[in-house]
C-alpha cells in the first residue's frame, strides 16, 4: 500500500507509523465506543417499546435522549480516534476524550428523567 493511500488521509497522511500496538489499542477504544452507541440505541428502543410505568412525555424524552446519544457517540468516537491516531503519528501528547463529557451529561439527563418519571407516577 502506498503512503497516503489509506483513509482518512487527514490521519494517515501525517507523521510516521507509530508502534502498531498503540494504533490497535486506539482502534479497540473506538470499537468500545461503537458498542456503547449500540447499547444506547437499544436502550432508547427498549424504553419506548416496553410499557414502563412512566408518564408518556418523560418516557418519550428518555427514549429520545438515549437515541440521540446513540447517534452522537459514533461521530464523537470517530473524531476522537482520528485525533488520537494523528497525535500518535506526530509523537504528540494524546488529546482528551471528546466522548466522555457529552456521554456523561446525557446519561445524567436520562437518570434525572427516570427519577422524575418515577416520582410523578
């Protein structure tokens, strides 16, 4: 494979090849975020499909928050993977995670909605 022919070029077209163990660990982290996204989507579908004893607006809001998180996490995971891979290739310090903050905030919102729903029923 010729240099610069790998996708995305914004990552692979820079610096030099890092130790493969680090790139593979970065890929495993990306895949873990994808599994998290699938779980969030499944949770959103389950909240909407299962007749939970929550008021309708809270149940729908909870499902929507989980689904939006499930859609956002892969985008953020890709961005984080690319930034980390670039840093590895350029021998720079690793960037902070771009996924953890929004995910933690979203899970907090879901928890508040569920508690609020239980209190209001």
